[in-house]
């Protein structure tokens, strides 16, 4: 099965556009910035640039072009992230040690692989096998995921430097002059019943979004807006971080061990609260969605509020017909905003701004089939000890997100742009 | 609301029977055995005896008898397990440091609290408030849970002693002379559809089993028997512990870090496999249910088998009408057996022998309400990073288990009598 | 070479006296107390009783009696402490797991080995080889060291129990009714020059005390008394634990990490300072020698005082002709006292009460020869990262200490009865 | 007291020469290389460049020039290494996080401070106070120490990169074409007696080298040459790393924990042994001095050889009249060599090539006085848990070393150019 010429050209266009966005995002950094790894969860920006390139080299060029000459045979070891069935790899926590290859070499690597991929596609002519198209598509979706990680990782790395560097200049967007939420928070009632979730349309989806399947939902309510900094501050000021009754056991242990008193990047000063952003430290805007909270904090806040987090089925069902609009990486704000896009749905800011923690542990869908081969490791092997987040963030590409999209992190992680939307029972 | 005289007498009878079983189980130990804690997950037997007593003192005597004089005011600190809202408590990992109170004092404490409880009940006459009955019932259920833990903890403690002490003499039960499984393994097909799970009958249930609620199940199959040692050994011999493709990412990391090569308590000798039991080290019986495997191992075994673990809804629905019969603590075998009880169901050994790992992370049921007050911490706060197990084990009381009963442990835990039952899709 | 009959009888008498003292010290404990190990540095009392017995079994009975039948062959693994050249051994930090052998079995083991040793000696008649006498002597000296450890370990174990158990009743010794130091502190000037230190007399000494050798000492001064609780409290109240300028770098890191604010076992209450002792918690007596300080604290206190700790050569040379008198384990006070024995020396309390930290790292003496064979591991292999203490404590046997005796612990250890004597330059 | 004009000009010349050597050493690196820190013991090269500059700014410009405007006030926090009495500082283990200031900014910082120092000196004219001269001298000695660290740290960082980058090209020095040791190893007998060690001459010395003082030395022997790779390989091949009897207790624990089988940077390949150097991985030259061994390995090798390490007094007394010649950083070999300089002494390679572990723990000399003020922290506070090394290495400046010079590291450290010279008793 092959794809037609228009589809090939569209694929090439996507390839060039997405690959060059990674370089654009990295171009705001100095060479020294590209190699640091301030904690094991983050990767150096240079590693992201190389690893996404290796993904194309390893899963397409090496598999589909028998005469392909690898750029550097050692890169298989250096830039494999976690594919155990492919071979051993450099330990994740030591990526910050790899000052070489230099940025110049990594850019040369990117150019080499880009050229080879485009050449491979052109060699196929108008007979690009569907399988190759799928692999390129997954490679591009993968690269978009790493673009988001590059931003969140740079933010974390910079936050550990007492000089508090800025990734980029603050934009004087209208949003910041008009920092009010456009509409009031309301609770949207949803009837539920025997519904379906999961992906079954045309276009790309990850294996973990499939198959579409039946789920029973009791009637429920969901908030029209994500929780704001101001609302979350009320929880802090009410003593939420000192009261074990709101917290899961593991969450309370984490609060005590890590001495958490507020979301990541917040700082209390004599003249009020500040938060560190990719444009430097700013006064906390109480109307923006709260961000950089762990699942534990989201869950405790919900319990304190007399509500709960939505399940991922509740979230997806509520958002299933809302247009994909919002504050994405293409906005170049790199920060959750107060403004909201206008559409007919009473639910606002469903996509972009902040990933929304659900109450659902990340597990496989009924009768789900992981991809064949090493790419079967892409999603399935992480289905334990992680919680699903939905909706994308200000660091996600608009072209990457879907209502069925399942992101996932451990319950104590805070360095992603992760926020909260509340739900509740109707009985 | 009060309960009638017959109910009171039955309650008193249960109280005496269950409380004295704890002492009977402890009576096989020497005083030195009662204080050891070979890892943070286990508690010293003496601590179990005192903590279960404290539970009655703290939640009943102190709440319902205003003139109650505590046995020792410091026991609130020593024997509170994890109730944060009640006050601070002795760190879990340091329970093995508490050589005092001595066993003599702990038995005196038990007698004192038993007398006070019975006196309280008798003072009510035939007007025992329903709330008090409920508290005693939960205290007794709680004690039964700790009876099981006492056995699993002693087993772990003894396994760390190179002398490999026996908890009790081996019984020469017919089971061991006739060590063949009575019936062949088959796969039972179940149609599913929109079914209900959860408890709604009369009698006791924990808050985490309620409310009964609708769940959609695709058609599925479930094995007639739990996986045996022989079947699991095939996985080992096929290289299962060296092949990352079967394992969850966290599971593979655990295998490598802990150097797991087989279930807990197994040992390979020149003349074959042995396993440590509460009656000492024994030759491994290939027909017994495999036991002391983690969720990671259960999941990897299932994947290697081309099957999967059942969800907890699938498990419960399949077992919902099977009689509660099997190899329980009352059998005094303290070990999973080969024999099976006879009933009409094609599903065998549903209860007793080994807890069966499901694929379901432990979360709250829709519209579930935890208990009021400190007892709300009993179950709800652990609903994160744990996996549900079903069916009870050879260390569980027959009077404690139900089809709706939800046990839960972290995915890497192996010191419980935890085994495997396989399921599969029908498409 | 053999020893005469009188020497044999004296040896037998010593053997019986010292061996039975261990049992007397243990007799104040309950069985549960004998198995706990509250930190890796301490050993359970039962382990001390068995290990000292194993020492006689392994180094004498197995070597000198070819027909000796071991009490239990597995004890070689369980009760070898650290003799690598003999074979593998149970990990030190897991001694608290060994609830078996029970106390009854350990006492049977002691009886068995005692009988065999006495039988061996009697079989030799009046021809006991010198080598056997030496081995018995080292075994007895070894047992005396473990008697002291048994007391310090019980003290530490009990201090971790919120019930604060007492090892024994407080004695109403005259010392406590007359809690004043008998004489004023003075600084004793010592001329120094080319002097000799180390053991060369008749009688027992450890290999690490030999050979006697020349050392050059500049003129120096040494305090007449050890530092008192009152003097040390002045350091605390002056902010000593908050001022890095007094501390060694490793010491300051330890202060911050461990949050040290005072010696081990001290507690500040509303009505003043308390200290935990083997007779329970007591009001701090300001005139007693300060105790349970680390080398870091001793060194920081000295620096803050404008003085320094003595080198071990300075200490030994100053004490070399002072009689061995003082507050030893035979006094049964189990605590440093204020009273001092009377003799002609201006230096007081040289022996007993508290071990005195010197400024000397523990290294071998020039031309020193460790013992042959496995016993060569007894002292020599610890000559790194340890500091020498001198003089014995209230838990040391009077018959065990000498001016040349070298005790040694790491610089951060505090659970021994360790105190401070100051010295200074004279230029 | 002031110094004369010639002395001022010499000081300025030294300042310019030493400061520019740091930049020359760093110039071989790419910007990405300057920020990595592969373990807490090493510092990023950029940090060395900034910290040595801060030393001049903080201890001279801020103290002696009241109108001095700091380059960046936050650098006091970022580039203070460990001076507690000056203020808080960035944690050592997190230096690798500081991608900013960039290399460009660090060079600007160096230029700014250099200009200010020279301007200060010129402002004094021919009346430069002795105290200022002393501070500049100590700043330059300090910078020389960090030049050596920069090289050893780059070597360690690069060794952790699977690409095994080279710091510089291999020089084709005559040494490598003629890789034979020039003379045979002999044992030099030294009579000892009451001798003196320590610095008392004119010129610079650190406070830890003073005062000169008397020491008694028994007669001893010392090897004419440091131990070679070939000799050390014999120890490995004889099973030295598997035999506990040669090792200190802490050393043996380290061998087992770290799985040491050979010196740092060695690798066994099918065609023999290789070692990683600053010019890349090379075949092991058996005639070169063994390097990158810990004190534990040096001590175990000596014991296995039937010898011992020299005390620092033995070392210094033996080397006291040997000219300062050898393989230093100025040779630009960056590696220990086989060739030896010619002089009348029977002792060869006393200086340069490798630091030689002594058996002496690092302690203060009798009546020693640390520097006043914060610089008193320079050496004195490390006098615990460290071992003295003598003689300088191939990474030390020839102008930095003296017979009395005391270097010191913990017993398990291996990333310095540390080797072995044997000694022995004569009785």
C-alpha cells in the first residue's frame, strides 16, 4: 500500500516544518545551555536534538535503506532513550556528561539525517509505502513531544541557576495588559451513560489511544475553566500544605520529604508571590491557570474544594467536540495565559495552557494492541505508576493534540506545564 | 438505632474468637521472634498484637466511654500505624527497635482492652448502638488483616535468618501425599456487557468496595486455575527474567536492580528448586499455585504467555457466584495447596491459596464515600501507586473474604501470598 | 614454651570471672531486648554473647583440639564479625534479624564452649603452651571490649524507644549526693623532648600498642580534668553549633546534616537540660565530665576554648605513671561521675569515666608487627579514617585498661562514653 | 612594610604569566566542555576560571580598594568554594548546572579583575604593602592548584563520555620513542634520627607546611623510583583485588562496593591493557609510573610487596635536597613519563609525574598557626579523614612545588595523578 503524490508532498512539508521548529527553539540558547541536566527527569537540549534525529535514523533509515551509512555508529548507544530490545544505551541520569558531540556536530547530524530522509522519500517517488509514511509520522509526533520537553527542561535547568536566566524576552502580548479571565467559572452538568472514548478517526493517533471502546459514566459535572493561581493560593493560605487530611498517603510523604509549600517555581517575597517563567521571574498573576503542580497537589486541592479530579473518560467525553484552539507553543507565550478563545462550548480552555491531571492511572485500553517491534515500547511499557493528563499546554504544538490524546507522568512530577480542572458527582 | 440481643451475643462471640486467634498465631513464636522487623514493609509480631488492640482502645473505648483510663498514654504514639489526623506516630521502619513494652506487657494490654470492650458491650445491654457494632466489626476485620500480615511478616523475617527457622511443624495433610491438581486448566469464556460490581448486600464490607456500580465489560476469557509453579518455571527456563520485552519499564528496572531471577523464597540447588515456607524449606511442588510474585512478574508472565491479567471488574464478575471455600488460614496449612474444593463452577480455587494480581490500579469507585473521621484514612488515602489483588490466600481467614474484597499492594511487593490467574481477549 | 601451674589456675580464674561478667551484664535485660539493633554501629546483646564465645571456639578449640565438635557449624557464618580471611559472614547491619538462636540456645553455646576450653586447659595439665595462654588472654580482652559495647549498645537501643527504658536501677552512690568536683581545674605544664611511648612491659598488650618507640614532643600543657557538662554547655550557649569557624569541614557538614545541637542523649526541656543514662533520663549534672561527644565536637570545643586536643603521644606521656584508678564498669555506676580518686598526680580522672579524644588519627607505630594469621585483622586493618581515644570509661573494666591502650572510632561517632581533655602549646 | 620596585615588577610578571596559563589550558576546550561536572568531586572548567578570579576579587579588591565595584554581586554566591565565614555559597555538587555566566562573560570577568589588580598594584607605586604582595602570591598559588584540577577534572569528565574525547593531540616527545626507564630500581637506606621537616626558608609556603619542627625517624629505606604500571600489573595478576588480607577494612569495602579491579582509567581489551589519557586512550606502557590509584590501592600494593608507604616525614627528609626537576605541566605531556632527569641523587623522579601517597593522615604540624581570617579556612579545616601526598605531578606547575609541599585527598580518591613510592623498615 502506498500514498499518493500530494500526500508525499504534504509529508515532506511537515517534515521540514517540524524538524526546523526544534532548531528554532534551540536557537535561543547558548552552547553552554544545551548540555546541562539539572535533574535526572530532564534531558539536555542538545540530547533532545540528537535523540529525535536518531529516531529517524534508527527506525527508518537503518530499516528501509540497506545502503545507509550511519553518521556515527556510537550514536546508537548515546541517543537511544529507552528501547531495551534495540540494545544498551547511555544511562538517562548521565546525559549531562556528554559535552561531545558538540552542537556543531549535532547540527551536522541533523542535516545528514534530514537529507537522507528526504532522499529516501524522493527515491520512492509516488510510491511511498504506507508503513514508511507511518514511521515518518510517528517520528514527527515524537519530535513534537521532545520540543515540549526541551522547553520544560530548559525552564527547570534555568530555575536552578541563581542568576535566573530568561529563555526568551517577554512578549508584550495583549494578554498581559488585559489580565482578566473573560468568563466566570461554572459547573457543566453532563449526563453520561454508556459512552465511547478512544480514537477511531482518520489521521494520526498513538497506539495508547486505541481502540475506541465503551465506558459507563455516571452523571457528573466538570468545571468550565482550569483552576487559577488565585484559587490555588486560597488553598495555600488555608493551610492546605500543613493538613494531612487532604492528601493521599504518598502525597503527604512527598510534601514532608520535599518540604513543598507551593507549586514549583513559586517564590514568596516581601511584596507578594513571584513565579519563574521562560521569560524570567514575574509577579504571580492570580487569574492565570495554576501550573507546575503534581498530581498529589491537584488531588489534594480538589479534595479541599469538596470536588474531585475528572476521570480521563469524563474528561475526554466532555471535550470530545470542542475545537482545538488555545494557547499553544505556536503562540510563543511559553506560559499559561488568562485569555480564552471564543467558541460555543461552555467549557473553556480545554486545550493548551496547561495539561490537566485526571484521576486515572495510565493503563491500556480494552483489547489494545501496542505497535509491532521495538516501537511497541513507545507507550505500553510505561503503563504502571503513572497518571493520565489531558489537553496539551502552552508548550505543546497545536498540531500535536487531540481530545483522545493521553499524556502521562508519575504522581509527584511538577516540571511539566501541569494544572487542574475540577469535576464532581451529581448525587 | 440499636442491635438486638442475639446480635450482641454473636458479636461478643466473634470478638472473643477473632481476638484469641491472634494470640494463638503468636503462641508459636519465641519472645525474641516477636520483635524483629527484617524490612520496613513488615512489622514485628508484637507490634501487630499491640496495634490491633490500640485500634479498639482508640476508636471505641476513648470515643464511647468517657471514663475510660488508657492502659498507657504513650501507646497512642507507639501503636498508631498511620492515622495522621489523630496525631504523630512512631516511624514505621523503626518498629523493630521497640523491645519494650515486653510481650508480657502486650498481653496484659490485650487483656485490659478485651475486658473493657466486653464490659462496654454488656453495659449497653440489648441497646448496643449500631455505630458501636460497626466499629467493633471494623476492628475485628482489621485484626483479621493483621493476622494475615503477622504470618507473612514472620515468614519474611525467618527467611532472612540463615538458620531458616520454621514457624510451625509441617502437617502431613493428604494434600501433600496426593500432589496432583484435581482438574485440567481450561479457559472460561464470559460474555460481559454492562454489568455491576461492588458490594451492596447485607453484612460487612469496607468503604472501598462500595457503592455497587455499572461497568462495561467486553467479552473475555479467564483461566479455570491459578498459574502453577511448573508453569512459572517454564517462563524462568525460557529466559523470562533476561528478556526486557515482557516487562513493564518499572518492572524491568526492578528486575535489574534487585537481581530477581525467580519468585521470592525460591532457591535453586544442585538437586532442583526449593522454596521456603512457614514449615521450613521444602522441595518445590510444581503443581502448587505459584506464589510470592510481584505484579511486575505476574504481568510479565502473562505477556510471555500471550495472555494478560484480568481487570478487577472481570475477576469479580467471574467469581461473583462462587461459594467461599478453599485453603484459608483455618486450614493451618499456611501454604498454597494443590487440592481444590468441589463445586459446580468451572472456575477453581477462586478463593484462598493465593491472592491474585489484577491489572487494575487501586482507585476509588464512582461516587464512593470514605468513612467519616480518622477511619476515612483506613483505605482511601492509599489509592495511588497500588494494584488490586483479589480472592484471599492461605493466610486469610475464611470469614474475612468476599468476591468484592479489594486488597492492594505496590507493584514490586512480593512478601504476601500473591499469585497469578490469567485472562484474555476474545477478539 | 609452657606456663606454670599457678599461671594456669590464674588463667582459669580470669576466664571464669570475665565470662560470667558478660552474663551478669546481660541478665538485667529481657529476652526481647537482646535482639534489637537500632543502628548499624550497634550489635544486639545476644550477638555479643555469641560472638565472644565463637571467638574462643574458632581461634582456640578449632585450632588446638583436633577432635572438637562445633556446637553448630552455621555459627561460623553467623558470629564471625569481620575476619575476611576466615570466610564470609552475616552482614553487620542485619544482626538484628537473627531472632534465632534464642537466648536459651546462646547460653547453651556459652556453656558448651566454656566447658571445652576448661577441659582443654586441664588436659594440658601444667604444660599449657604459651601460645594457648596468649590466645585465651586475647579472647578475654576481646570479651571485655564487647562487655563495654554491650552497655553502650543497650544505651543507644533504649534511647530510641519513646518509653525510655532503664537498663538498671539508679544506685544511690555517695557520688550523687556530693556532686561537686573535688579539685579545681589547672593546666599542667610538661616539658617534652625526645620521649618514648608504647608498651614494652610484661603482661598483655595489643599489637597496636607495640613497639615502644621514640617521639619528639615540644613542651605542652594538659588540663588536670576532663571538660565538664557545664563547660560544654557554655560552648552551646555561645552559639558553638551555629558557628562554622570552630569546626573541621567534615564536622560542620555533619552538624548540618544531622542537625546536631548538643551531645548525644541530651534533651532540652522547659525546666532545663536532661540526659539519658543507663538508669533512665536524669537532670544534667553540670559537674560531671561531658560525654557522648564526637571527635568533631571535641575538636570544635577545643578550638573555641583557644586550646586544642592532645596528641596521643602527649596524652600517654602525661599519664604514664598515674595509677589505674577511677570510675570503671566494676563500680556499676554506668555513668561518668564527678568524684575523683586521690593520688599524687596533679592530673585527675586520667582513667575511667570517659574515653578522651586525642587529635591523633589511628595509624601503626613505627616497625609495628600485626599478629600472625586471621588475628592480624584484629586491629591493623582499621588504621584509616579513625581517631585514637585514650583512658577507658565507666563501661570499661579496670583490668582492661593501660596508659598505652589505644581505642579508636570514626570522627563522627558519639555512642561510646567519649569525652574531652584539653591541651595547649606553651609558646 | 613594602616591597621594592623590582619585586613589584616580578609580581606583575608572575600574575600575568600564571593567569594567562589558565586561559591557555581552557582554550583547548569547546564551550560545551567547560560546563560539565561528571561527579561531585570535579568542577566544571568554567567554574575554575571564575572561582580563581573571584579569589582575587574577594580577598584583595574588596578588602584593599574601598571604591571597587564588583563585576557582578551574585558571583560572591556562585564562585565562593567553601569559605563559610564569608557567606553562603552555591552547592559544590551543583556547579554543573550553571550554564550562565557564559564563557564570554567569564572571560570578561577575568579581564575586569586582572585590570583592577594591575591597576591597584600600579597605584601603590613602589610601596606595595607586604600584605598585598602575600595575598597576590597566595592567589597565584591558588590558581596553580586549580590549573591542575582543571586538567584532572577534564580528564575525568571526558572519561565518562563513550566517545572518549581527547583534551589535546598526543605530542611525539622523545620520551615515547624511548620508553625505557633509565635506571634500575634500588632501595635507598636512610639513617634517620632526630631530624627536622617543614618549611622555614624564604619564599612562599602554605600555612600547613609550617613551622619547621623536630621529628624522630627510625632508620628506613625508600625506593629509588615510583612503582610502574608493570609492577602494579603483577599485583593485579596475582589476584590482589580478590584477596582481603592486603587491604585496609575501608579499602576492602570500597573495592567490593565500587567493583574495582584495576586503577582508574585502565581497560582490559582482548589485545591487552589500555589507559585513558588527556590525549585519548593509549596502550598501557608498563614502564610508566602507575597512576590514578587510591590510597587504599597504594597501601594494599605496598603490603602485598612486603613493604609499606613512607610517612610524610620520611618522604620529605629523603627528598629535601633534590633539585625540583621533572615532568611538570610545563612539559605539556599531561601524562606520567618513563624518562627521568639526571642529578646526583640516587632517588629518581622525586618531583613531577605522579603525586606519591604517604602513609600519613593529614594533620597540623606542632604549634602550627593557620592564616588569619577567612583564609584560615584554606587548609586547616580539612585536617581530618585525608591522607598526605607529596611531590607534584605531570599536571603541577614546576613553580608550584617544594619538598615541603603537602597535598591531601581522601583515601578513596583516584582522579588525581596519584601514584606510589615504596618504603620499608631496616630492622
